[in-house]
C-alpha cells in the first residue's frame, strides 16, 4: 500500500472556498483514499478562529475521516 503525504498547505491552496477553521476541519474529515494517508502540519492555518490546539484538532478530524 502506497503512503501519501497530505500537507495542510495543499488543502488550503486547493480549497480557496475555505474561510474558517471549522470549514478546514470538515475538509480534512472528508479526505478519502485507497492509499494510506498521513497528515503533514507544514503550516499553521491562518484563520481568525484557529485555536491554540489546532494540530490536535486537525489530527482528530483526520482520524475521524474516511481515510
């Protein structure tokens, strides 16, 4: 099984319609693949409502998702 790196910056760039941290969480939850995915926290999301525990929240959303 191939491992695929998913960068936070790539998600943000590919989805310019995302304007808040909760919207980013939903996008992360919706990620699916036939391959093994791993999340790379290469940037801090620059949204006004990004919480201090943003990495933990994204990791939780990622693990809840459909990967």
